[in-house]
């Protein structure tokens, strides 16, 4: 096999450094580590410029602060200058707190002076004259010409807590400490809410990126990865404006073992429309984001509460050594609740060794079962010792990867103190990470949760979000353990002349390729396709059937898409008379050109395919095929090129994966044969992908002995009549998440 260059995962770049791998990165130091700041529009404390100045002053910013406002000669007991040009020194960062009608003039002045960074809090919106660029477009052109970095427009600013650089017009408590979390958000309200969280989650950088005129979310991520204080990066995102740099940033994060937690809005069509209305940028196909995130180990959350729980786990630097948890409880009912949620989320409990079971049985009150998850509350006598010893026993269990102490931390309950005391006393003796899961968010003791967090024990707020956060932690740790062993291999290399011949077929096509031609392209890459022959008369159909051997299928060769709906497919023709009747009916309605094809039965129908996402390029689809495509919409998408392990994970992650493993006497399918087809599709995509809009193999019949493509269709790029979805010969893959 031939290894793919990993750079093949990057779509065609728009900005490169020479011929190097990485997209060009912006130097955000003048912005996020500015040594001096000019506030254009400095004013009294009732206005934005004044509030921003007071934030810097009260927070203890040590750099120079210059006020610019021609209306004043002095503000806050320091000189106020009439313009940027009048400043005694050139600032790193210019805050442009001015009306939109003055923004272009002030920005041009800043750029001409050589100021390297700017913050634009306003909307930067002005109705352009007919034929002219918008105000934001004009500002962006100036910034690019002068190599400036810009936060905004239309944003809340940023808090660089590590540098005491608080660039925001909203009051920030001066004693807010720095922490290990970088958070970048497209939502100003999320920005405001995050830094005011009451759970002790602290940030080194908290950034409201706004409309991202020139400096994007991807640039901020790359900057965060250069900061030693960054343990985890959180994203609240509506879109990705710079896909190439974003993909590069995700890859860098994976290589440096810095987890990224993302809340991507716009999952639904309506959500995407609202994201467009809010940010002015397309949200992108949601399935493509799922594929991208899975490829680089990004943990995708569904709510802000889930985000906070997940960030807290990663901020503590936890890395469970196995995928299994051991949990200890003081309530049978709450144990049942956690068990149900864990099973639904795919969080497995560690099987207990015989030694662990004996240790627990010797420790617990009589009548309590030594199992995992463990309810250790019995009579209540000597419970602190019992819980302590049970924690140590569960931790020593070989398959345990994460210890979960799941109990309530009531503010008015003495047991809250006892439980936190037990956890604190046990932690130094544990060899696996420990987290505390409080079942009811509204009842958590602030003092006890603070004690635990101060000792490096995360406190998860609520059973449901807590279980999901644990799932993210386990998934990420497994991703990092398994990633070094991944090999992205190419199972076939075909001669350049053959590649060129296939490319010409796609370049000259004026319609989706017919099934026979599609099959020939697949065969060039060693993909097993059901034997088929073309015929233009009944006599030729008889000859073809004899060569293939009955039973056969008969299909129209005219108009490859939607054959089934048009009545263009006849199956299980067992003899010449059946073939004659089918051919005569087909010829009368759809013409004489047909395909005679071997029948393939006895397996599970799957779908494999390619679709071209506008942001991230070609994606591989795997799912349940045939009639299941429309009925279940059970399809997973994988970023290409992909390793066998990634493709296997996608197949086994299907809701219907149990069908692949064998049910009710059926033998399991030959999974490796399906994976081989997928990898050969990846090789095809590497050679021909720039010419393909979509490719659809449905069904692929997978049995215990192998896998065979029964129906195939390829749609070249640029066809005016093609709607961008795989036009799968009568069984179109209408997965709601499909790109």
C-alpha cells in the first residue's frame, strides 16, 4: 500500500507560505499581547470608550494607554490627543470606538501610521452607493494591504487575562484570575456569560470575534496553540470563514494534544438561516462539520452547560487510560439515572476483576452488591471509611480509566462536607483521574464545589451534561491513544495514463455518467462491481445472460438516475422467458439499451459514496443502503483521506451497526471488505475528486464472504442540471445530514 501525504486532508488553499504545508498565519501578538493601546473615542465613564479605559486601569494593565478625542485635552488625569497622528508613540493596538461615518477615515490613518492591530466594536455597516464596496469590504482591503490584524467588527472585544489586557466596554472584576481555557465565540452574549460563570472556570483568552473582517476564528485558535497556558480551547461558532486555516489549526491542536470543544450552531436548516442572518456567512453543511471534528478529535457539544462541564474536565488536564468508568453513589435511584444516561451516551462501566469484587464485598455493609456502578450507602455507620476504601478498590480495578463520585452536594447538608472530604482524602492515593458529579445543579454547595475544584477535582453540574462531558473526555483520550497508530494508506496506484483517460471521461461529460461507465471507473481502482454487460437488442441480452449465468437483473441504460421510479429495473430473472418478457416491456417504454447484470443476494445492503462539500472538499459516506437510506437516514460522513480505523469507527457508529455484526442467526459481514472499498474510493477521490460532485454506490451488498457494488453512479462537477446531491439510481441518499 502507498501512504497518502497527510496534507491531502487540506482542501485547496487560498493563502499559502510559498510551497509549504501550512496556510499563512497572522501574528496576533500586537492584538492579544499589545504593549500599548490607543482608545480613539475616549470619553466619560458613561460611554464605551470610557468604560474600556476604566477596565484597563482597574485591571492593572501595565502598558501605555493613549486617549484620542479632539473634544478633550485631558481625561482621567492624562493627556487626550486630537488624532492618532498626534500621539507621542505608535501604539500596538488602536481601539476604534467611533461612529461608522468616521470609521473609514480613522482606520486609514491607523493603517498609514503602521499600527498593526485594531479593535472595531461597532457594526461597520453603511449603505454603499450603487456599484461600490461596503464599508466592511473597504476596511478589510485596507487591513490586508497593510497586514493588520483586526478584532471585529460587530463584537464585544476580548479579555487577555494572562496579560491583564481587557479590551471590552463591560465591567470586569479586577480580581478575575487567569486560567487555562481559551474561548472564542461568534456570540457576544456567550462572551459576556462565559467570563461571569460561577464555577471557577477561568480563561487565559476570551475572544468575541464578531464578523471576522480579516482575523478569523482559525487565526485565534492558532494563536492559542502557541500559548503555554492553553490547556483546552472552546469554540462557540456559527461558521468557518477560512476553512484552510481552520483545518490546519485543528490538525495542530491534535498533534499538540490540546483538546478543542466546539458548539456549532446551525445544525438545522432554520438554524443555518438564522446564523446567516446574524453573521452574514453561510453556516456550512452540518455533516461536513461532524466529519471534520471526528477526524481531528474535536468534541462537539449541544449546549452551553455541556460545554462548561466538558471544558472543566479538560482544564483539569485529565487523560483517562481506558474507556471505562467506575462510579460510586449514595442513592440507588440516582445510580439508575446515571446508568441509563451512560448507556444512552455510550459510556461503558468497567468490568470488575475478581480481586476488586472481593475487596468491595469485604468493605460494604451486608446486603449491598459489589458491582459497578456501586451504591455504597448502607446503614450509614462509618460511611466515610466505607466510601474511601471503595474508591480505592474501584481505582485499583485494572480496567477502570476514570473514577466518578456521583452524589449531591447540598448547601445545607453536612454530608456535602463529608463527601468532599472523602474525595479530597482519597485523591492523593488514586492512580486514575477522579471527578465529582453533582446530580442536581440547583442544589450544589458553592463552598464544597470550590474545595474540590481547588484541589484539582472537577465538579460536573448535573447528571445529563456530566455524563456527556465524561463521554467527551473518554473519546478524546481514546483518540489521542489511537491516533499515532493510524495509517492512511492507498491500496492502489494506477498508471498516470489511465488516470488521465478517466479524467477526460469526467471532463467531457454533459450528464451524470451512466451506470456502465461509472462501473468501469470503479473497476479501474479495483472496486468489486457486479458483473454486467451492455445490450441493445433481445439477442444481445440473451447472449449476455448466458455469459453471466441466470438469475440476472435487467436495467435500462437510458437515463441513469431514478431507474426504479421509472420501472427500469427487473430483478431475479431466472430464465430466458422471464428475460424476454422483461426486455420487451422495458424496450417499449425506455428504449432498447439495457444492462444485464448478475444478481447479488444474501447480504446487508450498504451505501458508500462521495459528496463535495463547499468548505472542506470531498467526504466519504458510509451507511445502511437500499431502502434503508430513505427509511432510516443512517449515514456517517468521513473526511478524506481516512485510515481504516476511522472508516471502521464510522461503520460501527451507525445506529444500525448491530446488523453488521450479525443478528438472528446471520453471520457478521466481512467488514474489512467494505473498508477496502472505502479506501479504494479514497484513492479514486485523490486522483479524480476535483472533477466529481458526487459519487453513489447503492447498494453495496456486504456478506460474510465479501462486498460487491450492485449499482453505481458518478456525477461530474459543473453539470448545470445537477442539484449537488448524489443522484443514486432510483434510491437517492436523502440523508438529512448529507452534504
